[in-house]
């Protein structure tokens, strides 16, 4: 059923896809990618843009707003020209949704039946490696992946019956999780008092050896309160920039 399944910190990038017929402002031959992003940021109605070469097209629409996302047509003259386009959508929530598409061949974890989009999103957030998931609505299942569309050159848009939707997790969601994890690991007032007492004792006794003993006692007391900081490893979460 599941087949496999990540742009800067603000944009999801889908290569070889576009919103035909929904371009509302165009810059021909004048905008590199950075300039195109700035143009969208500075335009209040801009929700997405397409970029190829130095051409930039801003849109009021997102992939979820149209029925023909990822299909060829509109202003594009050939299949090869269409494949050179990269669609960018800004993250305004925890995920970006690309309907009727999936990340083929990159599953890392499958969750079968009884799932919702919300539960799959939460599972992805809780896995440090998760960047995206494919949602299979008819079975209530999803496939989590450590890849995103821009990692593998795009999505598959031509499944029979369009059973899948692709969700890409905003990188800042993992950043927030990392920050909250570090906050949760901060020493308690009891731990802090024990450590401060150890250092003060070291200074007042005036001896290096006594200082070491006091410091060890402080850590031992911290462990007895349930905060064994010596044995706890920080969770490593790697963020990627495009």
C-alpha cells in the first residue's frame, strides 16, 4: 500500500511541478531564485511561485487550491520545459500539502489504519529524522520518510486514482522541538542550588582537591533528585537549508 517517502527554512520546493494558468505576476529573465523569493515575500497576496532559469512567476494560489497541480499545460510549451520548473510554496503551518502526489520509494516508517493527517503530522514531528509523509486517505495510513521532494528530484503525480497526498514538514517545526527539548532539560532549582553550593565550597576551602570533591557531591545530589544530567545525551536534530 505504502511506497515510500523536504527549500530554505521557509519554502517547500517541488521540482517539475507548477500551477498551470494561475500565474498572477511574471518576471521574465530578470530574477534569480533569491530575487524571486524576495518578490513573493514583498507581495502581500503571494502564496507560491514558480522559478526556472531567471524567470519567476508569482501566484495567489497554492497547490491545494487547484485541481491540476503538477500537470502540464497553461503557459508551458513542452514537457522538457515543464520539467525545468520548480514550484515553491511558503510554510504557513506545520506542513505544506501537495495533493495527488507522493514521494515514491523512500519509506522509512509506515503507520497502518486508524491514522489521521493530524496524527501522522505529530508522528513525523516526534521523529528527529522525519521530513515528510505520504497520506493514504482511503485506508487511514501514512508513510513517514527521511527525505523530502527536493532531496530526490520531485514527486510522482500520476498514480492511478490519485490515492496519495504528500505532506512536507516545516523545518522550523523540528527547530521548535529541539528548543523545547533543551528547555525541558534545564537543571531544576534543586540541581542549580547543589551546583552553586559545590562551587562556593570549592572557593571557600581554597584547595583544588576539595573543590573537586565538592563538585562531585553537587552532581551526586543532583542525581538523587531525578535529574541525572551526567548520563543524559542531547537529542541531535539536523536542519537542512536550501
